[in-house]
């Protein structure tokens, strides 16, 4: 447990806090900002690329639709052309009529259609009777009719079928119905074979970076155009693309690949049924952003390293000064009051050092005065000690201490270290109460509040310490008390009951009750007690009286009377008590005497029990409510 506490304290050192502050308020925001900025910028670039590509693809689709609309208009007059109508009515047996019509169409009709249209590779006209004619002899007749008539089932009169090869030349096939002018029934087909030059010229206008490209797919999922000619006519419909085309005529998605993710943008033409698809590498889109991101990361790392270096140097400078002051304080705690902190600094640490020097000097001066002075009477000794305390309190600059504690509290609140904040606030309350005027009257309520604050600090120090305060707070304002009368008893329990036996403080209990016209306050601990003989000598001294007064605290109905006391060092202890009377600290006898001087007999202390299971000390106090009632005070019984 002790090792864990040391690691925890080390982790919360000022140097560590400063480093954590830099990491949290510089590194984390920089990382979050960079991530958000990179993400937003990438999204913006991707969106701009999508918008730009969609606009280009819309233009390409419009040009393709215009190209095929122009071809539709070119072939539309052929539907009612007399020569074609005559050709459709020919029978297979009329060989001469077929010859005449074929000759006339080859000499007049076909040249008029293909004139000025180098993109038209050839034409083929096929009747439902199986008679066929073509602009080139290599173009099939009857087979073409059987192949394409199913593609024009229903009400469709015009359709772009797909790519095929004529004498190793890839051509785009377009089929159109011929209708009889009387019955309006299909009586043949016009088949146009187009070179892909115009389509290639239109599609190659789009430039999507260094690796991006556009390709075209027909309704069956076969590639009509692709920069890689080996893929022409191959099947390219993927399940993802098929699903998206079923949901929307246009859109985009990201296709994940092993080497790179690609942005796919598609748009389907209503006129041709073709789907225009563009592909571009996301890595290429974000290439500029990746370079800028890397530069930003290096700059951020440089700034963080510089900040950590400066913070580390400053924190080392700060912590070394505080550690030096801590070592001086430990030497002062061990009794070396000749220590002196350097005062050359003009900042808060310099002010702290000067305050420490003033405090140590004043403590040394007071100790010298106390050690060289001898108090002849108990009353004079108490007053001299309280005067010394008051003098020391008046020398210590309370504003400096309060400001220092407020700074510590502010740091603790900023760092969200609530235990330090509570301890700083509690310590400030203790200082305010303890440096109050010693002669100022206080109530037991104020003392209880003070000791709760004091024990709260002790609980931060000793995590296993259990504190129980069981008093009726409605009575406490009516009970007169002496300032700082409970803390010495509690400190005595910590020091002699626990720490002297190397035990961790585990329990402090404070309870109270009314007995007759007085109020009994009980302080209990569970540490190692004193031996019975020493306890009886303490109680004998308490009962014998003091402060020049007769009478004393009684136990079991035995009234105390004035008793002779030996004077050990002028402190007023009985000669057989076996303790020092130099009054270097304010202990049990001091508390008892202050209560006795303030309220007279029979008020004061009594040790109820003290053994290996703990010690119980009772304090008899004056209850104002009894005096307000004006009744005769009953005889004092056991505390």
C-alpha cells in the first residue's frame, strides 16, 4: 500500500502535472484538430471531385444522347421510303425483282445515308421474308434478322444492341424496326454498324487525374467503351453496381481494393440505356492532402517537443526550488532552526522562502524565550504561553498563508484534484480559527466544527482512519468552551496512542451527553493506552485542582479538594506525576488548566480508561441552559 501511495504521489508531482497539461491542452487538441481538418478537407476534395465528375459525365451523356438522336433522325425517313417498302414486299422467289431493288438501293439509298458519315461502317436491311441487302457484302443478312429481332420485342422500335466484330473491326450495332404503312406491323429491320471513333472521341474528353478514366456499359452489362480495348464487349456488371443501378440512375460509391480504394461515379442514360462510369483513385485525389498532412504532423511534433523541452526545464527549475525548501523544512522539523532559504528570487517562490525564514526565525525566538523563562504560577504560565502563541500568530503574515493556500486550491481545482482542494480549504479554516484571539469566548459548536475540519485533513493522511462524531448540535451553541481544547487531546491520541507504537490511526470517536447541569464531552481512540499507574497519577493531578483554585474533578462521587502539588519546572504538576513540566507543548494539563481557569471547579478533564484497547478522555463543560434556568446546581458526579 505504501509503495502504491508513493507511485501515486510521484505521478501527481508538479513536473508531471505540467507535462500532462502540455500533452492534454496542446497535443490532444492538435491531434483532434489535425484529424478533423484532414477528414473535412478529404471529404471536401472528394465531394468536389464527385461534383466535377458528375458534371462531366452529364455532359458526356448529353453528347452521346445527341449523337444517337442525330442517328435516329437520320434513319427515320427510311421507314417510309418507297424503295424500302418495295423491298419489304419482295418474295424470295422473285429473283429479278430483288436484283433490281438491291441495285437501286446500293446505287441511290445507301450512298445518300452514308455520305458525310465516316462513323457509319455499314448498313443492312432485312425483311421478315428473309431477304437481306447490305452496303457491304461481308455483312450478314438473314442471320442478322434472326439475331436482333428479339431485341426489339414489344413497343421498342430503336435500340443500341452492342459491340461485335466485322472483319476484326469492332463496330457498334444499332437495330431499328420497319413498319408496314398499312398494317403497322413489323416487316423488317434496319441494322446500322457504327465505328467507335465518335464514341471514343467523346469519352476521351474527360481527364480524371493521372490514373482516372471513363468507361461505358450497355444494358446487358457488357462494356461498350473502355480505355483498355481488350475489355471491349466483356461483361463488367458487378453485384454492387447492379444493386446501386436498381436503386438509382446515378450516384457514387467507394470500391475497396487491395492496393488502393477507388471512387466509382455512375450515371445511366434514359435514351440509350447505357451507363457511363468513371473511376479515380482516392489516393490520387488526396495526394496533395497527404503531403500537407505529413508536413503538419512534423510541425506539430516539433512544437510539442519544444513545448515539452521548455516545460521540462521550467518544471525542473520549479521543483528543485520546492524540494530544497522541503529539505529545509524537514531539518527545521528535526530541530535545526538555523536553516535559511535563499531570498534572492522576486517571484512567489521567493516570497514563500521569505515567509519560511520569518516563520523559522520567529519559532526559534519563541523557543528560546520559552526555554529561558520560568513560570512561577500556573496562571502566569498559561497566560505566558497563550501570549507567546498570540505573538507568534501576529508575526506570521496570515494573508501570505491564505494567499498561498488559495493558489494551491486553485491549482487543485484546475487539475481536478479534489483531495488537495479539500485539504487546502480545510487548512485555511484551521489557520483562521487557530489564530483567533485566545481570550475570545467560543461555543462547543465552533470547537466541534474546527475538530471536524482537523480530522478531515487527518483522514486524507490516514485513509483507514474512521471518525465518529455523535453530538446533539442543537445543544452545542449553549455550551461554553475554550478555544483549541479538543485538538491537543486528539493529537495526543495520534502521537502516543498510535504513532509511538508504530500503528496506523484507525479510530477517533467524539460523543457528548448532558449530565445534571453539565455537559460531558467524550474523546475516544483505539490505540495503545498508558499503564494504569500513570493514568491514576494523571487523574490525581486533575482532581487535585490547579490554577490556584480549590476543589477538583471527582470520580464515583468523591469530591476533590485542594491538594498539594509539587512543582516540576514551575509547571504545576505533582512531583510524583513522572512527566516533564517544561510545557514545550500544549498538552492534557494545559487543556485542563485552561478549562479550570475559565469556568472553575469542577470543570476539566478525566481519563476514564486507558489500556491496550484504547483510551477514553472525558471533558466536563459548563452548560449555559442550566444557568439560564436559575436552578441550584446539583453536586458533581462522575464525568
